[in-house]
């Protein structure tokens, strides 16, 4: 069980190092609001201040006929490496439009010297919920400006924004070496996990395929992942927008960990299914947290739940197969 200590150590170190206030220093900070002179309104949104919370405001839409919202543009200061967005976002009765991306949204749009905009989601939800947002997105090479957008994308309902801040940040001096050190701990931990999984196994290549599939998927930078996914869907002729459909993420995570569960359980008959479940749960947590160190990726607790559902399904299939053979 030595690999458990290694991986849990790497997990704790990653959570400490990737705290945004620890890893980055602020070069410039802005507090955009609907009342500043640089705001741009889209489709005449319904805006109102919240008297109960200073600096907070509400965006509302009674129908789904248009994209309603507001945006601000900020010049990228010298030395900036990333953009940090902080806010508390509350939505109420937000109904999705016809397309899956038509919802309450906070997004960043970067514009490079070649005038090629690229938009990344910071928040995108429907229904009724409250969420604290604190995300850092790397700046594209040659990015000259960043546009922050708060919108109801053909979605009806109410959206309240509290304490919205946009900061240009850079990694603290020496933090690069700290991150390298944390990566070495991860390598040490995953090597121990691989040895524990493969020790005494005859068909070693099968669990290797499952582990390699998971680790290669989670360590691929965000830009590379998106490019690969769009290339894969373009072959069969699907729309590139399919890549960003939330159900695609669910299916990929579930299948990936379901396959890993089947391969591990079949090749470690000396392990009980609860032992396999514990090992795969550790892999699911670590494979998500390690993405905090990968440019353009982030840890999502929802993905861990999907991974565990895939693991449970895979182990259930193995249990049913073993029972039928008896």
C-alpha cells in the first residue's frame, strides 16, 4: 500500500500549490460592473442593483429570444501569464434554450494579434443554484486583450453576480521549480501504483492499456485535448461543437474508467472487488486533481463522480461474469 502514501502526498501537495493566491501574484485587478463607463450591453438586458449586497447586480430575461448580457474589454499588461476571474454567481429559474450551450454564462474571450478570438467558459449552468467562481485561464500566445462576458444565452431566468473581479496574474518567482517537484512526486506515486497493479500479473499489457489511457487523457493540455477531440469528431462528419456537449464528457469519463475497472478486475483475480474499487477510486481522485497542474485543465468534482459510476458499472459486469461461470 506504499503507493497510497505516495499518491495521497502528491494530491495534498497539488491542492496546496495550486491555490490561486499561492501560485500567482496579481499584476492588475479590475472590478467590472454594469455602471462603469467601459461596459458594453448586448440586446438591451434587464439590469438592476441588489440593495442587500453592495456591488452585486442582477441580470434577468423573460424569454429566450436573444443573447442578453454585458461585457468589458481589458488590455493585457506586460508580463501577464493568465487571467483570474472571481465572483459568486447565483442563478434562479434559468431555462436552457434549444442548444445545450444556451444557458447562464460567464466567459472569457481572448483576442490575439492575428485577431483570432477564442472563448473559454468560466461558468455555465441552468436551473437554480449558487456557485463561488475562482478560475485561472492561461493567456494565449500573443493575446492583446481579454473580453469578459456575462450573459443569458437565449435562456430565461435570473442571474445575480456578487463581487466580480478580473485579475491579470503571473506565476510567483520560483513556483515553476515547485511545480516540477510536485510532478516528480506524482511520477513516483504513479510508478508505485503501476507496480502494485502489475506485480504477479500474467497479461500485464491489459492493465497497462487501461492506466495509460487514463493518464494520457488527463495530462494532455487543454488546447491539445480540444484539438484532438475536434479532429476525432470531424472524421465521422459530426459538428465540432459536439466536443463541448456535457454528455460527451460524461460518456468519455464513464467508458474510460469502466474499461479500466474491467481490465484491472479480470487481471487481478487475487484482489477482491472492494479492493479493486478502492484502487480505482484512488486513481479517479488523483487523475482529476493532477489536472490542476496541466495548462488549460482543471479539477471537476463532478467528473470524479462520473468516474466512480463507470468503475461501479465495470466491476458489476465482472461480478456478473464471474457468477455466471461458477
